């Protein structure tokens, strides 16, 4: 638990033991923990150096109050991270200056193979300080969205995520469930009729563009550093983002049938149906994604048309958007 502060397993065990046994010598702690005395003595030496433990002339040791001792250690680590962030900014600026006038080979790195692309895909997200933007199309080359471990970690650091999904992606198995999880975590999603390419951008510094399979049968990608080409991809993303339709799914999970709200409006499941249909999915695909039969979906749509007082699907869509039926409640 305390390894993030630099403490080893022995250090943490000895410190915890001392919390309940103040004034204990090393041999007593070694017996209680079933650990050799030299290992306990080594841990005590380190703990004393960190200010987590105090020793007496008689060879007894006492743990310092956690709120004070660990709080000070956490503050030191936090200060160290701030210094590292400042150094990162400085190094990044030096790198940008050095890259000015660089050759094409310095600005573009070719990545070949699924494992290498996956590694770079995660690295690009980990390098982001403010925002990650992406185009998502099928098929998934490196890894599917539900295996993107870098996304939740970056979100925890306060990094903003925006993604445009190709409409065809919404027909992939399980993608609606993954999209809902991402929306709940703060990711902004939009849907476009057609996304021009796969793309991941980290701030305005890095971009990863997967390419077609090579003649040898391996997928490839290019990693772009700050350049005119990267600026063009930045502008392309913003253009597609502005034209795409926001995807805002209600809180109920895929396949969960929420309680009806009554005749005055749609249930949470109805809202999911309307959202997916307005995003361009077919009836069959929408029903499959939500675990419904086509007949159940059609029955719900007929009820919504009755509630809205309309006669066509197009009129229902307009009514749903106008009255906020596709917005979360």
C-alpha cells in the first residue's frame, strides 16, 4: 500500500507492527513478524531515516504518528512530482526547439506489428497532459475499447477525452455497453456517418495513425511528432467533431429494462432505443445491442409514437430531439 511512497514490504510491515507495539526492540518485532532480525533492523534503519520511526538509547523503537509522519512523506513526494512536471515541461520545450528544422525521419516514426502499435497507443495516451482526441473505426487493430487501460488512468489525472465514433462501430458487439461506461467516466463521444481514419492525438504534441496491413501481413502505424502534418490532423479532428452528433446515453446499462415513467414520456430503455436509432443504427442492430427482440423494439416505438402524437419515424425523431427524450435524466 505504501510502496508509492518508496517503502518496501518489510518497511511497511515493521511500521504497522510498531503502531500497535510502541517501544519495541528489533528482536521482539522479528519474532512477532516471523522475519529474520537483520531484515527488521534494516527496515528500522530506513524508517528512522524517513522520520517514520524514532529510536531510544536502549534500542527500543516507536512509530511516529501516521498523520504527521506519512503526511510529511506524501508532501515530499508531491513536491517531487511538481518538480518533475516542471522538468518535463522544460524538456518538452527543448525537444520542440531541437525538432525545428529536423528531417522527416525525426518527425515520423513507423511502427509495425500489433504489439508495437498497442504499446505506442497506450504511450500516446499516457503522455497527454490536457487532452486525448481520437477517431474510432472498426475493425480494432491494436486493442478494443474495453481493454484500453490507459484511458481510466489518464482520466484520473484530469485529462480530457473526446472521441468520434464511425457510425458502423456502434454495430460491434458490446460497443454500446463500453460507450456507456466511457460516458459515465466523463469521456465525450460523438457519432459521424463516416470517420476518415483511425487517429489518436495527445495534446498538440503526438499523433498515432494506424495504416493498412503491410505486404508481409502485419498492421502498421505512424507516430507523428509536432509538425505541419500533425497540425493538419488536429484541424481535421476539430472539423469532424463539430459536424458529428453527440452521443448521450441514459444511465441504465445495456439490456437493463428500467421502470416506465408513465404515459407522459419514455423510460430509460426507450431513451436508449431512440439514441441509437438517431445515431443511425438499424432496428435489428439496436435490438441486438440492447438485448431486445425486434418485435419488442417495434412495440416500444409504436407506444412512443402514440405518446408523441406523431405518425412517422421521422416525426418521432424530431419530437424526441425537441423534447429532450434522448438526454440523460
